C-alpha cells in the first residue's frame, strides 16, 4: 500500500451514491428504490524525494505533498531523521 514515510498517511476509503433519493411513492415509500452506495478510494498524493538520513546517507523515500511543502518552509527538515537532499548546500553554510 502506498504510504508516506514521514506522516504515515495512507488512502482514505468511503462510499458514494449516484443520486440522492429513490423514486417517490411505491409500496415501501420513497426509499424502496434508493441508489446503492459504491465504495471509493482516495489515494494519498505522494512524491519520491531524495533525503539525507541521520547517518548522512542519501536515501530515496516516499513523502506526501503536505509533508513536502512543510519541509520546504522549514529549511528542508522533513523530520528528526530526514533532511531533503536539495537543501544540503544551504545547511552547510
């Protein structure tokens, strides 16, 4: 399953209906012919990035876009373990 390695985000599951109600009237009332609920899955928006781990080695990890955007604002720090590899030169200054 696709998963963010920083925030542990996975897919969201839910149900959807094609239309709101069934036909009016009928023996059992308006809901006798209601639309069936179909399953749906909303995948997580992942980006594969190169990051430095705590040992200093470059590693390729899957990160959700929300965590990636937060890291860009936070000088490349994804978490306490990982730093974006693109920010390596800026951290050396």
